C-alpha cells in the first residue's frame, strides 16, 4: 500500500495523519510543539514522533517512515531558511515544508477562493482571490502574532504586574494570575525568562473565562485582541461573498466577539489544517507518483 503523511505543527503541538495515496486517513497522532523558528531541533523531534505515532495508530509499521513522503505545514516556515534546514534533516522519503497558513487555507476552502484566520498560540491569515494567495502576519511572538494566545497571555502578565504596582486597576483575573505565581511578582519575571509562545498562550483561556464573567481587565485585553484580528482581516480585503473560516484553538472563542461585518462572512471550514496537509500530499506526491511502494 502507498502512504502519504500530512503534518501540522504549531507553537503548542504537532499533529500528524497517515493516509493512503487517495487521501483516506488511516491514523492520527499528536506530539509536542513544532515551531521551527523558535526550536528547530525540538520541532524535528516532535514531528518525527507524531509521524511514528500516526503509523502506530493506523496499525502500520513505523519503519516505513523513510519510505513515506510528507507535506508539513509549520509555524516559523515563513521566515529565514528554517524550512530548508528542516527539510535537510527529516527522515521522510520526500519532504515539503509549507507555512501553517498554506495548509490551513487548503483545508478550509479547498481549491476555491476564500480566506482563513488561524487563531491559536500564534496568528496568521491568508486569502485566495482568482487563484492567487496572499498571506498576512505570522511574524512570530516578538514582533507579530497580534491577537494570538501568546500575546493575550503576555498582556495578562503585563496587566498583572501593572496592577501589583498600582499603575493600573486590578481585577479578579489579575489577582488569580498573581496567585499562580505565589503572589510574588519576581516569579512572574522569572517565568518570562525562558517561556516560549506556547507557555504564554496557556493563560489565554483564563482571560476568556474571566471576560465572560465581566472582568474589566480580561475584557480590556480581549477588546484589544479583537481589534488586532479585525485589522488583519480588513487588510485581506475580503470579497463580499467569499467564505471566511476561523481556525485554531481560539477560533470558537473569537467568533462571537467579531463585528457583524465579519460574522456575516463566517463559514465552517471544509477541513482543518491537518486535512489540508493530507490533501496537498495526495496532490503533490501521490498524483506525482512519488509515494513509497
């Protein structure tokens, strides 16, 4: 039997799907973070582990990994030479690294025109018009990813310290957050020394939870985040009848907070980013007769 692998890697986790040459998924698996810009070596380890587990989940021998081609949509692949560096050290028979936005758009709208927003640990946007794709954002936590879980978590820590110093009003959220760090602001600072985007993003659900209870600080953070998301959507210059799909772990939390203009465009995705990676793998490798025998 011929196999292909689809892999979706972000700042929090890496997912892999093993499929037949005609796109029937046989097994799925999940491992740790796979942002190749923030941790290339760790991402490679987690990618291979997710692939191995996908073979196991499908009841297939992981020793077939070197005979199987893969499409990988990965956070961090849009800058530098990280994608080329990774492709050179992957164990698959053929490897093609795309951005996480590319596989997400493929999964969300298929080959048609439309747009998607990835709203997770990071953020990225892509629209396709008349067959041409345009990407926005995805520049990473330090200088981009506005509206992302990582930025929401970072903003929460910042507001917590501002409240502690009496510069800004506190709230039940900032009190709860400080308690996580034993009510010691120095522990907050120490956390940030080695924290990765996924570590910051782990606090984002807490902000949404408190916002639903009317917490002033939580709603201030989310109002800012929603404005950032809508600014990016505006830059995509969406057509009035083109579908807009929200993807990522924060998508269902953002959807009801968007303005009426964008809520009117929202459509369910045809598939998720992992499904998009599988379909790209089928198109590029299976139909190109590059799959393993």
